[in-house]
C-alpha cells in the first residue's frame, strides 16, 4: 500500500491489516467537535499538550481511518490491536499528527556538524 505523506497519509497495521490513515479536513472537523475545540489552532494546542487519554487516541485513530477511506466506528477501533499495544497506538497518533501538522521546527533543523 502506497501512502502519500504530502497529503498527510500514514500506513498502519491494525488487526493484521495494512490501512491508510489521514486527517482530512472532514476528519479534523470531526475532531474539533469531539474535543470541543473552537478551531484548528485550539485543536493543535490540545494535541501539543501531550496529555491524551485512551479515549482521545481512539477518537484520533477512528477519524484518521475514516479520512483514509475506511468505514469504522470508534467502538470498532476500541477493540483493534496493533504491534506494541497501547504504546503502538500512541506512536500511530504521534505519526499521524506529525504527517498532518508537520514536524516541529526543531525536527526540521539540519544537524549541527
């Protein structure tokens, strides 16, 4: 499966199936509503806090899967498995958010020789 990082897509193996996740504008609007955020800036600030619950992770992965073209509910995502368990899901969310919003300036800086 080919994903396009320039479109914010990532690939993940969930329940043994490779799937594409993408936080489209529709998926971001869904997350704004789910988190009670007034705009994308507030949503990004919420994500940047690093304080995400298991329920938050389920919401983000479900929205990303739907944005990637998979018809899944939050309840279905809640029962999925991935390599690394809870840590694996947290890493997926981190990768998805990075693909959506870009790397931090520190990560973009060239290495100091």
